[in-house]
C-alpha cells in the first residue's frame, strides 16, 4: 500500500496566512505545509483540502483514479475547491467498515473529540491508522495488533500516542508520522529532534511512502540528564521527552512543605502538567528504583536530592563536614551514580545548573554549589544524552 501525503499541516496550514510569528516566518521550502490530506494507492483520498489536485500533480499523481473521498473532521480553513470528477466526500459511521472496489477496507474509529479516525487495510494486508487533529482513539482494546503506520497529531496529543503504545497498537516496528503540524511546532531541526524523542518523524508535503516499509527512528536515549537554570524550561523539556509513553513513574525528590503555599503552588503546577496515566513517587531513595525493572523514570530533581543528602550527613556544619560528613556524602553520591550506570530502565533526570551564577556568600552555600556541580558531572558521565536548557531552548551537550 502506497501513501502520498498531499499535506502534513494543521487545517490552517503552515505558515498560517497573515501570522507574523517566528515559526510561520521560518516555514519555507520543505517546512511549509498544506492542510493534512492523504492519497492512498491513488484510489482513496482522506480529507479534501484546498489545492488537493495541484498538490497531487506536484507529487506526480492525478486524482482521476480516486474512488472514495472521506472526511475526518469539519474543515474550518479556506474554502475548498471541489475538483471535477471526484466522488462526493462522506464520512463512515463509527465502528462501520467500508469495502472499496480497489480492495481497500476502511474502518471508522471512534475518537475522544468530534471527528472520525480511519483504519485502512490495503489489498496487501498492511494497515494504517489516521487520526484527525487534536484527537485520540477512544475505547482501545487491551491487546491490539500493531499497525504498520500511524499518522496523528504527535505534538498536540502525545497522550494519544501513549495510549496507542499501551494498547499494543503502536509497536517497535510501527512507523509513526506526525501530521497536523502548525505554528506551535518548533521550526527546523528542533521539530525533528523533538519528534525523535517520541519515536516519531515528519516528512515534507508530497512525499510518497510505502506502508509496512521499516524506517529507523532514533530511540529515546536510555539515560538523559536535562540541566538548566531557574525557570529555564528544563522540567517541561524532560516531561516532553516521555509524554508519548505510558506508565511513566514521576519521582519527585522535593516532597511537601507544610505552611509554604508558594511551594505547594509549584508542586500543583507540575502535577497538573503531567499526563493522567503517570504515577508519582515522592522519595529521595533513588538507587532501589533504578535497580528495579519497570516503566521509565522521570527524576525531578537532583538538586533537591542533593539537599536531602547533605541534610542527612549534616553537611552544612563545617565541623561535621570535616569529620565524616564529606566522606558520607561522597558515598551517597557514588551509590547513586553506580545505580544509574547499572540501571536497565529509561531515565530522564532534571538538575539545576547553578555554577554560572553569583558566588554564594556563605561557606555552606558555596559547598552546595560545588557538590551539585560534581554530582551533575558524575551523573552526566553515565548518560547517553545531556541537554542544557537556556530560555526554553534545549542545547544538546552529548548525544
């Protein structure tokens, strides 16, 4: 089964008409995208969008062989010019299957938002799933057969991809394509880097793909350290890297602080941002978690872990630090680093980068700064990927 992507953008396209934003300004050449539309084996057209006939011609195809036009969502963009000779567009009721004379079978998939998803099985038995913008499949079975290809709004609904993975509908060999891309997506290489962390990819408009053909997508590095200053976006970057995966265990090392409403507000903001399928563990006892098998861990953050570790060895007291505290802290840090080295779990850890700021006025403050720098360096040495987030922009330092 061959799939030609006549468009890969959001309903308003990219760049959006009249929009002065940086993403729209950068959307030129292969980064410019028409509204998403799929042409399958020249016989089935899903989502009739403006300029479909011209887009097909640019890709080297004609629409004269199209036998069925299906719509997945209401079109709110520019007026659609209906190409002459095409059958009238329609929609398949949820759960129903449509058999085409071309040998394709189309099953309508119920969604958690208005619209219809389509599962298409080709004459050769290959299967793809297409979901409209902002939608996730509803009522997924506990054990689904993996599709050969899935096309969905990866950046807008990473939880939809996570649910498909949890059900088995997306497996290790499923080709996951990001469509419905709009100006909230980062431009250029950052788009492809962010999609790769979700096990997905994007292709330019007009590209023809063979469904079932294997395409290697960079795997999520098993151990990642995300560094950054205060309010740099480091926690959001770490969460994005796991948002498309189910059953993540969020390890909060900060705990709760009674009679501190500002801290409670910070914790609530982090919690509200996480997918509903994630679980939370409030602990600083990290080595046992790293030693266990299980779902990915998101550890936020190492600076708070170090604070707890320094508390436990009375590292703030100069005399106690000199008489056993320093040695005890080194042992705790070494145990954590060894656990990171030996873990088989996927780990994304967050830590503060404080070494570029003002030199602390107290000996204990300078001690914390120095120890955090040492911890970050030792932890990073065991990670396949290290990122520094500055002003919300992730800069790869390794991997």
